[in-house]
């Protein structure tokens, strides 16, 4: 009986002892995944970006053009090709060419 009690106490102590290490590893892994996603997603997704994100992430896009992109998306549905951006009023081929490497439509 004493042996079972002793083993139970040892297992309990070890689990309490190693829990912080396990949690620290999980938190570090989560942070690494978040950072990796941020690096991979440096492109602006035309189908999910807010007007503010469009304005900050694209060259030559101010508040009015960013809002026009969002309104176009709301009226016509998600973009199916990057070139479709030129259908938005005020966005021509010059702006498209400057930004085509900065955009995605995931």
C-alpha cells in the first residue's frame, strides 16, 4: 500500500514539475507559427482585406480607391483574377502593374 502511495506521489510531483516546460514549448511554437504566417502573407488579399489594409499595402491606393475596391467586391462577389481589379473605377493598368506582385486572391 505504501509503495502505491509513493508511486502516486512521485508521478504527481513529476507532472507538476514538467507542466511549465510543456506549456512554454507550446507557446513558443504558436508564436513561431504566427510569425511565419505574417512573413508568408506579405501580399494583400483582395478578397478579405479591409479598406485600410488595401490603402496601406498597395501603391497608389488612397482611401477613396480602397473603399471603391471594397464596394466593388461587395457588389460583385470575390475577385476571381487579379486583373479584375482594373474593373474598379479609378484603377487602371498602371496601378495594377505597380501592385500585381503585392496582391493575391486566396
